[in-house]
């Protein structure tokens, strides 16, 4: 039976054990990560099946809604066996006080979800690192190899979580993204939690003391995740982000199975990742409305659906 568990009643040790036993565990769904980005997160739990789903919610204009924290690419239903029907049952079990949802599921298929739910496919970009470096580089595009030859003189150095955050929020892209304060807070806490728990590290390329590109990485289970990063205008013509990603591949090739570049709904960014030999793995954007018709149009303006 699927039960709604309030934040104070979540058994974190049991939660992380269930996550580790799931068919597709993700670092994003660990209890310490959820505590960092959403201190009042709740959950749906099916103890008999060992299946779990985190619920990350906020209030706006007196209404509760579910959302996806910044830099947390996917959450969803985690169970020992993939089961699209179980995913549908979990979505149907979300408490009625959540009137709207715009979330990303690690589950590529859903069956049996109520008609209030809509789904769109998204593509995660994954580079297979289970090979030697030359095999991996043989999958790079000619354009990427050409750019990397130009960038070979760039030195990649270590950066702290705070240095990466400051470079990101100081960038023109950050202003264009129009990130809300609670999203910035979540990203900052996320990177610092990864650093404190020993699974995260930052890299950057500096020129005369100024960053050309920054990236933050998390190594957990079978993958390295490109958690967040940005290429500054000065670094784009110098292949700085190409070099940071190549450096991550060099560092982890043969040690972990996947480099998870996180992907995007931006076709240009996905082509950039594909130039490193990345392949697409589907996940889902899931939206739900229990709002009155008038408020539903407001939610669409805010969330794009």
C-alpha cells in the first residue's frame, strides 16, 4: 500500500537503503541531498514493495505545488523492478492538497496515471566511460576534436563549491535564466552538500585570475554527474567548456561506467553533448493540475505548461 509520509516521520536510513536497492538509483534522491535542496520534503512509500517517491513542494498564493529543484535533474519513483503501472499508482496517490505539479521523473514510461497528468519526453545525455580513453575519444565529433586541440594549452584546476557558485551567479547566463531566490539557495546548498559529503568536486579554467568556464561534478554509484556549470563569454572561443568535459572524461575513464551530462530541452546543448559521443536516455517531464480553470492559466504562465 502506498502511504504519504510527512517530513518528520521519514526514516532516512531506511529511505537510503530502499534507494540503493532500486533498479535505477540516483544520487539526487538520497535523503541528505533532498534535505539540502528541500528541507521540508515529504514522501510516498510502499513498504511492501520497497518503492519510494520524494515529494518536493512549496506554497504559492496559499496553494501547495510540487516542483523540481534547480540542478536536481530527475526524481520520480524508485523501486526494485521497473514498473510503469506502479509509477502511475504513485502519481495517483499524491495527496490532494498538492494542486499543481511540474516535476521530472527518472521513469521513462507511465501507465494508469489519472487524466490530470500530462507527460513530455526529455533526454539525458550519457557518455559511456567503460572503455579506454582512446576508444572514448574516437567517438568525439571532428569539430570537438578540432576545438580541443586549440584548448590543450588551458590548465584545468580545482575549484570549491563556493567558487563555482559565485562564477555561475555572476554570469550573464544566470541573469538570462531569471532564477528565483529559492532556486539559487537550493543550488548553493546542493553543491556544498556534495562537497561536504566527499562526493563532489569543482573544476575551472582561469585566465589572469578570471574564470573562463566552471563545472561541478558528483561521483556516486556508477556515474559522474555534471551537476552545474557555465562557460563565460571569454571562454567560448577558447573551448574552455570542451576542455573541462574532456578533463572529466580523462579523469574517470575506466573507473566509472557513465558520465552523466544531464542533458537539456535545448537542441543546441544536446548537440554539444552528443559531440562527446553521448547517447540519449529518456526520462519524463510530468505536469498535473487540480486548479480551477482561471488559476490553471496562471500556472501555465509561471511553469510553461
